C-alpha cells in the first residue's frame, strides 16, 4: 500500500471517529419521550459513517466484516425486526423499530471496528460522558427557566432533554460509573506529565451528573446505582476499588448537599442563590477529592493531610447542620424531595402495581403470539385488547418484555444470547491478568451496561434510541477488545 493511500485511509478513519463521537454527543438532545422525526435521521447518518469505514476496509484488503457469533447475533436482532414488518400489528411502528435496530447493529459494528484498531475509544467514551454532563446542565437550566424545555421539569423532577425523568436517571447513573473510570484513568491527559489536574474536570462532571441524578427522583435508579457501584468497586483491578469508592462518596456527599436547596431555588427562580449553592457543592467535591488524592499520594509523610481533610469535613457537616437544624430527622441526612421519593418505595405502591399489571398483560400477548411476536410497537397497538385494568395505560415498562411481544421467543432468545456472549467476552478479557488497563476499561463498560440493562428491566428507557445506542456501543467496544483467539 503506497503512502498516499495510507494517508487517505487514515483521514477516512478520522472522519468516522469524529462523526461517531458527534453522533453520541448530540443524540440525547434529539431523542424525546415519544420519538420525533429526528430519530429517523440517525440510521442514515450512521449508515454513511459505516460505508466510509467499509470503504476503508475494502481499500486495505480486509475481509473480516463479521467474524464471531456475537456479530451474527446482533445482525440477526436487526434482521428479525426488519422481517417483523411483514407480520406486524402496525407496519409504521414496526418500520420505526426496525430502523432503530438497524442503528444499533451499525453502532455495534462501527464501535468494534474502532476498538479493534485501538482508535477512537477514548474519544467516543468522552463524547458519551460529556454529552451526559451537557444534558444534566441543560436540565438544570430548564428547571431554572433559563432555556425553554418542554417537559424538562415537572412535579419537581428534572427530565432534561429526554422528557422522562427515569430515562434521564438511568443515563446519568450509567455515566457516573463511566466517569469514575475516566477519572481514575486520567482521561486524555493521562500520558502528559504535569497535566494530571485536567482529570478534575471529571470530578466536576461527576458532581453535575450526580446532582441531577438525585433531582430526577427515580426510585428504581436510586436503588440500582449503589448496588452497581459496589460491584464496580469490588471488581476494579490494580487496587483501584478503594480510590474509586472514595471518589464516589465525595461526589455523592457534594451532590446531596446541592440537593438540599436547589428545588427551592428552582421554584423561586432565584438564580443567584442557585449558582452560589451549586458552586458551594462543586468546591466541596473538588476539595474533597484533592485531599483524598493527597492522602493517597503522601500517606504517612503528609502529616497535615488528615487534619486538613477532617477540617474540611467538619466545615461541610457543620455548615450543612446549620442549614437543616430545624428539619425533621430524615431530612437532616437526605434532602426532602429525595426522602419523599424513597418513602414511596413499596411493592403495594400504585405505580409498582401498575407495572405488575402491565407485565401480566404483556405475558398474555406473548402467550397468544409466542414465536415471532407482532412486530415493533406491538404492545402499544395491541395492548388495549388485553387490558386487565382499563385505567392503566402506557408503555410496558420492561424492555425485555417489549422485545418479547415484538419479536417473540426467537427475538428474546437472540437478545438474551447477545447479553450472554457479551458477559463471556467480559470474563475472558477480565481474566487476562497482564492486561491491567484493558481489564479496568472492560469492567467499567460491563458495570455501566449492567446499570442500563437492569434499569431497562423495570422501565422503558431502552426504548430511547440514544440509550440503546450507548448500550450497543459498549457491546461493540468489548467485542473489539477481545483477543483474536477468542472465538465468540
């Protein structure tokens, strides 16, 4: 291959990387609750990037377009959704779902191509991460009345650009896990001496993510994030788990401190007080993390580190105590709106019972159409004929049941197979003790996937194209990092 051709192929690779990163950064800003026309543009844009990447592969003489069973399962998932248009309950909705499944396949394929070459992984992950930070900031701006954001702040719950607070919480919780890894890894500045301070942008970003995560009021996400974070810290290789947990606690406390007042300031449109209070929380997060890092670095040599840390801790606790001294006991520990949401976690609660009813109705649809389902959007169309309770309406609130009603047992088996092979690849890469950095990244991607996938079992956030694209991006990244000797 001559030098000129190499330069052209390299330029094409950079076009794909930048376009792909831009896609992930912008997708949450056009993905609304009930799916606007903007979603139809995503498959076309991703197809264009895929054709550029495919052209580069052909020019290099590469023929490994699909190699492993996981690749074929993801392709089969799209093919089944596409074929289901011919027997769908509603062909328009089925075509929309097939278009989204096509996007997921292309995202998976493009991501594993980039990861296999070792190109663009950091860029894409940072694009996803800072997109979440931008979405969180947009949500706060909408709640404060700074930007028009229809459905972005309802009943003192931030929904931001998604228009649905639970989907926002699942997205932000996923990115908190990713953000902790990026902070521990050092981000783009990791290899530059003297530039390590840039990782504090991740401290600020994680503080923003966590603050809006709590302001979303998603009870399911409140329960899932601590469990997934514990799993993440437990499995982080190289002794990073304790440092990651310390960072998580610092950001968590700062975000809780911010949530004590922000709802009142949102209601009053008191922008100056809101900015000061959020700034106070940010300073606490940055100082707390700086002290933790200093303590870790200096150990016993830094005799002033622990006194300074406890001074800052006492200052924060003391100031917080003065602010909440007249509050009820639970609210002295956790902000009132979070306490109110947590107190409603009950299996007998109406929204939980409504989910159980929806799930039973979905299973009745599956019983009548068990093999291939009724095509994309099936539940939405056929559900009225299966309603057990006429007063309950809406989405199925379980992505796996949604897939089951739309593509039958065949589709559910394919989707389950994707998860199983993904888990197998994670285990194979994680088991390579000599690959320390790769193991940490794969573990972070897996735990972030668990956050998205487990929340998808109790809600319909994976119906949002932006969120499912992130999930399939994680699948593709792990696939691209798998050793060539692994057949799956």
